[in-house]
C-alpha cells in the first residue's frame, strides 16, 4: 500500500510546476475578488444605511444575501465541478459577479441593491471550490491541505483590499465608483481565467487517464448521507462564522465606537483579522500535514480561539495595540479551518470530492449568512433612538450584547470538534 501511494504522488507531481501555479493562481485570484466583494459593505455601512434609509438589521440582510445564495449553491456547484470541470464555471461566474457589482453600484433603491448583491454572491460562488478542485488536479495529494491554505490566503488578500484600501477609495470617490472599479477588475480576471486555465494538467506518460465526473444527483446524495461530514462542516462553520461577521461587516463600526477611530483607521485595524486568516490558513494546513493529524489541531486551536475572542470583546480597558494583536490572532486561529477541507476529502470517495468541498464551504460561508443579520438584529433591539448624520448609532453596550453570539457560536464549534474522528491525514476509503 505504501509503495502504491508513493507512486501515485510521483505521478501527481507531473503537473507540478509554473503552469500549475499559474492555473491555480488565477482561480485563487477569482476567490480573492469574491472575498473583496464579500467584505466590501463593512467599509461603506454608514453610506449604505444613509443612502437607502435603513437600520442595522436591513443592512445585515443586504450584506448577508451574498452569503445566502453563495452558501445555498455550494453543493450543486461542487457536483457540477465533478461533472463538467472548473474552467468554464469559474470564468462565467466571475463575469456574473462583475455584472452584479455594476448593478449594485448603480442601484437607485434597496430592491435593486438586493438584486445586485444577490448576483455578486451567485457569481462568486464557484471561485473557492474551483480553486480547490484545480489544486487537487494540478498538485500532488500530499500538498492538498497546504494548497488549500494558500487558496484561503488568496481570498484574504482580496479581503484586505476590501478593508483599509477600499475605505480610502470610498472616502475619495464614493462607494458607487469604488464598486464600479471592483467590477472592472472582476471582468479582467474572468477573461484571464478563460484564456489560461485548463481543467487538468497534460497527461503524464504512463499515467491513468482522468475519469469523467459522475452523476450529479448521486454525488450529492452520497455527500448529504455522510453523518461524519456534517460534523466536519459544523466545525468549519464555527471557525469561519465570527470572522465573516466581524471582519466582513460589524468590525469597522465596532472599532469606531469602542476606540473613537475614523473609518479608514478602523478598517485598518479590522484588516488585521484578515491578515491573520491569510497567514494562519496555509500555516495551519502545513502544520496539520506535517503532524499527520487533523482532529487534535482543530481542538487545540478552537480552545485558544475562544479565549482570544472573550478577551478581545470583554476584557475591560483593553488598549488598542492589544486589541490589534488579538484581532490578528483570532483571524490566524480561524484560518486553520482549512483543515476541514482535507478532512472531508479523507472520509469520502474521490468521485465526490468536488461536492464534498462545496458542502463544507456551504457551512463555512453560511455561517456568515446567519451571524451577520443576527448581530444586526441584536443591535437594533438595543438601539436607544440616537442617530449620527442621519444613521442609527449603536453604543458599545449594544455591541457587547450582540457579540455574545460569537462566543456561543465558537463554543458550539469546539463541542463538535470533540466528536470528530482522526484520519491521520490518510484516506479512509481504501
């Protein structure tokens, strides 16, 4: 068995090289663009509430509609990746996201803004799964968790652009023109993917030809019927949810209220969350591969992450530099959720790996769809009627109550991680 595994890895290395990095890199850039679109409302929250005359709950839903369609489409997208391949799907869907960004930028009412945000979410939905599918085809199996982490790094790079740099752009040209600029960049990426990316590397001499994807409905059925996979998804969602809600929407206004920062400075500090995720994801994947363990790292990191969040939000008198460090640490620790993608592949048959990736990603992104409006709802329930420049103003006490949702969410994820079964980084399907 060991000899066959070694041979398989050598065969897989045939596609490893500059072409592999180019193919994967373009897909990862599409995910970066998707993440840019995902977090962009966080630096224009006051503008959007003022423009459309809405409160925090409506803003939370406007931001989260991206997550609703994104999360809901992950399983069928994963199955279609297994069946038809990622190149066409990523390029076309990224073009759809660009069109949605244009519509959002030109919206003259909340209904049109919802539609634009919906199309952005639908068009962004293929990028991450497609990048992981391409990574699994162009790189050897023993690099999968590391490449998954690098893919997440690509997403976080886009997320970082959607924080302080976008805040500065919004201050300079307004939120509408800033979104139009993002739409243009997404269109360029879509064209580049169509021209450069190929679904599989050139066939290595003597290697077995790739098998076509299986039946879409059968793949979905196998995935949904795997109880262990549901537990894996819950752990991934527990790690990602607070980051997507804090870094993606509520972190900037929270830092403005707690520390009296202006918007660009608040966005700068919140971007530490995404910086941490960007570095923690590839390191977490590498460490898990190096240790030959999946369950133990998730449990240890889950405990530390819960402690860091509690300290960040509820330690009285926490100075700004210490808060910045904790924001970074929470992001870095949360980034280790990429281990769940490798774990999911190890407990499922190869023919359904695209579907499995989509399933786990559904929970990962769906966590943001749940937490963002929950935080907004709790903020509205605590609102004392005060406004600032025509926008509802929420005090730090309201944020403290709303952010208890993060603590409960992370604690539930830690409990699910205790139920995982260790795979020792080996496929359990032999």
